[in-house]
């Protein structure tokens, strides 16, 4: 078979530990036999980040701006223990944080839905993608413990020195107070990322806040979303046959529980923090969750939502067998290859991505899976495969699709 060619490179960011091992297997066994991979490679493994003083992460983010599509392996976020383990020169920031702030992006997390791994919520048939605003609100708050009677006010001093005041509360006893903020620019980027991603995946967008109670703060979010939608996206949405829908957060929660799935749920920072854990655990497994960073400028970076699976890596180093689930990492690659194919009008690359996903799901549906899934599957007598065997089982099913 002639291998599929790629006209434009994809930015490839390698990573750490067990996911680095899976990365290599996926490339060798599932991608390279079919595709003449054209990637610009950046090694975000902690050793090389340390060697380059983390410059490699910055270079990888810049390359993503250039080529628009990236695929990333899970990476270690250094902490005190990692400082010793890797003899680090400094405690580098999380690569995901660095990349997110350089691309000004929003992270969308979506579960991989497959027969045999049933969501706890019976009527969820399609994935629910959660988009969380990653700036401000309670995560950048200022808090005060109020010891006793007194007045708390919000004061805005404009550039020319004029003051505007709002009373928070006239305390007659002890209590607490907090001030928080957000930025129109950040909310606008969030809105555009959501609308871009909706168009790119042909899914509706639901956005929810509590604007009936928060008449200025949350209402600003609602207005910015509506304004950007009307001015920049309405026509494209109508053409694509998708909708934008705003509702109150409590109404959204009720509707999500009764829905089939198949939409993007955009949430403010705190709501997204809470709801993403609810949605992902209800869908089954962290190892079946993908994550894509979408920037309002149309850059896409795909990865698995889980970490480097450190515990399995140490077993691997001791020569013990591992049964690590590679599905989310495979889907990070298919997401990126499909997007590359779409942008380059390379239909055979898109078709390859579809087929690899199909082969991966078929493997699980036939009862062949890694240990984490075998523990929760509704299929009877699943076959538990080790890390490599699972990838080879996917390869077999993929070969059938190309036969
Ligand atoms: P983790 O890699 O997400 O793994 C936590 C546990 O979840 C594993 O020990 C394993 O449970 C299970 N698990 C996760 N992914 C799995 C998979 N693909 N297959 C099977 N089981 C899976 O989190 P961690 O071990 O706490 O963190 C390791 C490193 O990852 C940290 O240095 C952290 O900084 C980094 N991290 C990176 C990213 C990222 O790059 N996006 C995200 C999160 C964390 P059992 O051990 O019970 O089998
Ligand atoms: Mg959380």
C-alpha cells in the first residue's frame, strides 16, 4: 500500500514517562505504516526542557502558531519531588499553562464514547464537550476576613483619579468579603474559541451563567457571547446547521442530565472546574477523555486529558508488564491528523483518522481492552491486554479496514 502523504507539517510535542512509551508505539505501529508522517518534532520531555531552560516549550507553541495544528504527549509538571528526580535547574511551569497562555486558548474536554463503557447517566448517548474559561473570577480573587462592624466598599479609581464606589455591605458583626474580576478581552477570546470549535466539530454551543442574580458581572459574559455570535458567527452557524443557546446555569444542569449529548457546554471558570469533573467521571474513565486547546486565532493543539501515568512507568522500568490505556493518546493523534487533513484538503488523511478511531473503538467493542476498562466494562468476559498488545489489536482491525 502506498503511504498517505502530508503536505504541511504537524507540530509534534513528545512528553514523559509511560505516555512517552505509548507515543513511540503508536507512531511505529499505527501511524507510520500508513502515513508518511510529516511532523516538526519538539521534545517536551522534562530532560530536554531542563537542558533548554524550557525554551523548547516556547518554540513548540510558536511552531503551533505557524502550522496551526499540534499534537502533544502528556508531560510532567515539575514539583519538589521532580526537582530531585530530574536534577532540575528550576521548577519550570506547566507546559500546558505556557502553551495555553501563548495561544490564548480554551481547553475543550470530550469523552470517547464506546459500546461496553456505559455512562452513569443512561440517556447520554453522545459525548458532552466541556469548555471551561480559564481566566479570572474566584481564581484571581482578593478576600478579606471582616472582624466586626464596619463598611466594605468596591472602589474603582480611573486613570484620571476619579473614584466610583459601590457598597458591598454595612457589617454589623463579623463576616467575610471578596472582590474578583474578569477582562472583556479574555471573555471575547473564550467566546470565539467556543464558536470556532463548534464550527470545526459541527456541534451546538450551550453557554450558561447566573445573569439573573449577577446582573452586571455574569450579564457581561452573556452580552459578549451574544454580541460576538451575532456579528461574527451567526451566518456560519446557520450554514452549518448548528445553534447557539444561552440559558441559566441551573437550567443548563437540569437539561444536561436529560439530554442525549452531542453538544459543547461552555462554562465560566468555577462552573467549568466543577462540571468537568462531574461530566468526565460520569462518562467512565480519565483514560477515555480527550482534550483540545483551541485558540480564537484558529490554532488547535490535541492531547489526552490524563497525565504521564507515573505509576505504570515505574513498573515498566522494573521490567514488569503494564496495561496502560492508549486510547486518549491515539485520539489526540487522530484529532490532529484530521484537522491537518481538513486544513490542507487532504481527504485521505481525514479518512485515515476516521478509520484509526473506528479500529480503536472496534477493538474495545470486541472485548479486547486494557485493565482500566476491563474493570468497568458492561461486556462479559473481556480480554485484558497489555499496553503493546492493545495497540497491536488495534492494528489488526485497522488492517481489515485497509484490506
Ligand atoms: P495520571 O497520569 O493521570 O494517572 C493517575 C492514575 O490514573 C494512574 O496511576 C492510573 O491509575 C490512572 N490512569 C490515568 N491514565 C491512564 C491510562 N491511560 N491508562 C490506565 N490508567 C490510567 O496522573 P499522575 O500519575 O498523578 O500524574 C503523573 C504526571 O502527569 C504528573 O507529573 C503530572 O504533572 C502530569 N500530568 C500531566 C498532564 C498533561 O500533560 N496534560 C495532565 C495531568 C497530569 P492506576 O495507577 O490505579 O492504574
Ligand atoms: Mg477541578
